[in-house]
C-alpha cells in the first residue's frame, strides 16, 4: 500500500466526482414526483412517485454492490483493470 500525501489534482478529482454524484442523486430526489408522473403514468400519483423513488433506491443499492464487486477486482488485479471494466460496463460496451 502506498503511503504519503495525495496530490492536489487527486483531491480535486475525487471531490468533484463525489460532488457531481451526490448532486445527481439530490436533483433526482427532488424531481421524483415529476419523474414519477412522466415515466410511471398511473391513476395513483402516490404509486408513480413511489416507483420513481424505487429507481433511486436501486441506484443506492447498485453503488454498494459495485463497491463490493469492483473492490474485489481492485484488490486482485489493480486499479486500472477495475476502472476500465467499470467504465466499459457503464458505457454498455461490454
């Protein structure tokens, strides 16, 4: 394991990535009632909103599952293969 100080570039990259991810979740959470009406049309607006929040919950669960899976890949193969694999999966090219 590498010890030492992180470069300012690494800190800015990690902070900006985390900030954008939480911004995405926050905006989706605030817009869930509208998203529910548009993408989950139903006679019951509560059911449509719950469906939109269920999608948000799946996103949270996927983060935890991904950290377990890609953490294991990272431990076995290193960061670069784990990052390449995750980007390929997210892009749908795999």
